[in-house]
């Protein structure tokens, strides 16, 4: 009898763990114990499932140490005066990138030059220093895209992320050059036909080949053929095509058409976006035209998803009138399903009506707190993150350029908690948003925005036949169901600590 009682007593912790893993109030208590201690909070958030990172530029995700290492591996050199990476070592004043392997002063200078670390405003503003970094190390990007993607995926897996949308393809080079040769007469249909006849489909095919090569290398580096169930190999990766908006309009239009053709024909490319400084000459002058281009292409390729950098602006960066229409036009003319940054939302004409419209249409905002602080100087109560949440606009937390910013997704969540007092329930909602508003194919696992009612096929549990069939045919739902499993495991493990 005593043995029976002992067995019962021993089973109580396991029972309580199961009970509390599903108890929001208990997890809030656990979270409240660590939320005011940044080191303990970081440890908690590092382990917490974080779903997806939906706003991540691959080139900006690279830490300077990896960039320098790749330059050395490629036999590239460094310009001693500018610290730019050179493909050729024939220029006067250049030195081999391998020199950084044995020189802390050189490596530290390169890290500071290729990132926001230790930046002190002077001749350059934080904004200019940030965007100038990409030109310095751009020679390294393309030959090492697969390698860099593998590093980004491994970093995501280390933080219990399960999905990445990487901005890793751009329409510069041959596509932009073709647009320059064709020109743009203001007639979208006529110019599109000329681009097609001049060989745009072949250039789109070449981009597909580039994705093939990048994916092959990423999978090989992570050894996913042999270890498909390792954490990095279980991270789902999709790509977003980037239109370089600071090009002349004829080159932008060619990029737009190429991007829509690519995303409509390759399931690995899930959306298009516009990149480069939103306050640039072409970006500001041609913004309305750019949205018209997207509107035209969307009519031809209605199934292509769109996320747009819009409102990455603040007072003083552009004239006041430049803050009044970017997010609205991205939503109403550019068919944006997500907005990247959206910092200037409250300076927009009819801001409250626009917020209500975004809530009604479930247009999510990709929040990049570190980036907005470092580049725009917008942080804390000046940031609209709480405003979006107040008006019911879905938000996701993302990294933007984690290597250049010397940040990562765990730190972004930590900053959000410390700055805005988020609860564990808040975090869980934002994490779930990251998959709900992802561009993964198929239907959602959830039937409502509060994430408490799964689809009918899964109401009886994940293991029943109807649910398994549903998940097999819907990548988004499959990822969401996996996220719920991760939350259960995380919460049970938290209780045992």
C-alpha cells in the first residue's frame, strides 16, 4: 500500500506540469518572475518559441565577422582607406582580407564599418552610415548567399524559430539594365510587352537557377539530406524578391514585372517588396508611380503576395508632406498585405481611419524596434508600436538587418517587453501572428483572430485522420500546429525549472 501511495505522490509533479502548461495564469506568474531582470528575461525569451521572422534582409543579416571571413575565403582584398571589400587586389593601398585573421585592430575597424557597433554621429548620420555599409561589403554577397542563408537559418533554430522569410533576391543587374534599354513611356501594358519580347522571361529563369543554387548550398552546409530532423533543417525557409526603388523608373518597372513573374511561377518566392532608403530621391519622387506599377502587375498576377517597406520615415528626414501618404498608398494602391516599419503612421493624412482600415483588412505591420532606433532615432514612447496594438492592427516582431544592427530576434522581443511591458499572453499572440500573417501556402490552422478555435478538421485533436490530412495539404496550418506543440513543450519545461 505504501508503494501505491509513493507512486501516486511521484506522479503529482507530472500531473501539475501538464495542468500548468495549459494555464495562462501560471505562465504569467512565471514570466513576471523574470520580466524585470534583463538577463533572466533574455534566457526565457531565447527558449520561447518565436514562430517566424518575416522581415529579414539576407545581406543585412550577416555579421561583419562572417563577411570578412567570406572575403578572405574568396581571395578578396580590403581598401585600407575606405575599408570596402575589393574583388581585385591590384588597387594601390589594398590589402588581403586574410590580414584580418591576425589583426584585432583591423577586424574591429571592419566590424564598426560594416555595422552600427560603436557608431558615433559626425559627418555621417546613423541613417547614412547604416545604408552605406551595404555598398562596402556587397562584393561578398552573391558568391556566398547559400552560406549566409545557412548561417541565418542556424541562428533562427538556436532561438527556437521555425520559419524565415528572407529578402535574398533583387532585380538589379541584368533586369534593371534591360529596363534601362527599353525605357518607360508611361504605358504599363506597352512597356511590359516590350520587356517580354526583349528577354525578360529568360532573366526570370536565371533568378530561379540562382535560388536553386542557393538552396542546394544551404541544404548541403546544414547537412539536411542526412539530418532532416535537426533543428536548423526543420526551419522552413521562403524568399522575398526585392525591387530596388532608388533606380530610375524604367529600371524599377522592369524589376516589378520580373518579381511578379518570378513569384507567380516559383513557390519558394512568396512575395515582392521594395527596398532601399524610402527617403531617397527616386523613392520620394516616384513613390506614387511605384505603387501604380505594383497595382498594374497585381492585376496580371493576382495571387502574388505583397509586403511593402512603407513609412520608414520620421520628422526631419523628409518634409512634413512626405510623411502623409506612404502607408496609405501602400495599402490602398499597392495592395500591401503587410507593412514593413510603418513608423510614420500617425503623421499620415487620416491616420485613425487608416489604422481602422488596416485592422479590418488584417494588414500586419512588421515591427523592427532596434532598426528604427538606430536608423531613425525613433524608440520608446515615440514609436507607434503601442498605437498599432491599441487600434487592433496585427503586429509581428522582426529583425530587419540583424547583422548590421548587431541584434537578433530574441533581443527584439526582449526590447519589446522591457520597453512596452508586454505580458506573456501578448508575446504569445505576437508569435502566433508571425505565422498567421506569413506567406506560407494554404489555409490557417485557426478560424479566428484570438487563436482559440482551430479549424473543424482539428477540433478533435492533431492526431485524428481528418486533421492530419488537413495539415498535410496546408503548409501554414502545419507550421501553426507545430508552433502549438513547441509552446506546450516550452511551457511544460518552464514549469519544471
